[in-house]
C-alpha cells in the first residue's frame, strides 16, 4: 500500500520527486473531498484510513529480513536479486509500518468504536508474544469480536505429497515451515539473539557482500 512518491523519497532522498502523493479514488460516502496528510505514506486517503481499526504485527528484523531475502532468491536468481537494490530497500524495513502507526497515534488517539473502552488503538502484536503466550491471541479475538475458542495452537503437519504439490518457489518458502510443523515453534523467537553470530551466518549463506547488506 506504500505510496509511489513516498517510496521514491525513501530511496533517493526528499528532493528526488516534486509531485503530490498518489491517492486512489474512494466512494463519495467517505466524503466529497478527500485529504492526504503528511504522515500518511499509503495510497489511501485519510478519510478511508479513519474507518479502520488497525492492528500491526511486528517481528525482530534479524529474523524477518534474512527470511525475506531468501524468498527473493527463491523467486529469482541471486544475481537478479543483487540488481533489485531499490526493491530490497523498500521491502526490508519497518519504515512503512512505523509511519502507519505514527499516523494513527497522531490522528486517532482514541477510537469511538463500540469495542472495549480500555483498549488503545492501534494494537501492536509482537511475533515473540504470539509464539510464547497463546493467551495473547485469545485476548485479541475477544477485542475484535472473533470467536476466542477458534484459534489452533497445534495441528496435523502437511503430508510430503501435499508439500510436493507446491510448485511456486515463493509460496513454498513462505509456507513450508508452517505446513511441515505440528504447532507453534517456540524456539523461533528473538530470545537470546546475538546479531554478531547471525551476521557471520548471513555472510556464509549469502556471501560476504550480501551478508553485510542484511
């Protein structure tokens, strides 16, 4: 949902583009005149974003970005990925998530929503908490009006035959760990993560130059 001129400024600098933000058209029910404020880095107008109850899911970048890089490689060659510097820079960052969070906290400090009055929006869920504290998901379901008895924390792993049917490389990379598991893998949190040790592994896996980039 990132807005093209915001992407250009993020990669090439603030003075790299002069035109106004691109904004998609929305039905008149959101207002005859829509606005696009400075903190809004999406293609959606403010009036449309105001109707959302936002939840952001975050995870430690040292876990997210190498996995994301592997997905790029699976979908293309290593040499092709090296040429996609702008795309990698735009994708491997929490910049856009943070800007959306800042927009909501500035303009919508308190939702009049009909949900519980003691809930502050936007809600930020940490992947570590989801893996180690199942009650987080149960509570989230209660807040947003979903059936809190429905979440599953264990399941039957996919068969080898089913896994073999996934022919799209990017889909396989994205879903393989989930489908091959039988439940939440708690050891995949950022607890005791040492960047120096991980960085050495990245340089071995992706070669020196790309490892440094990650």
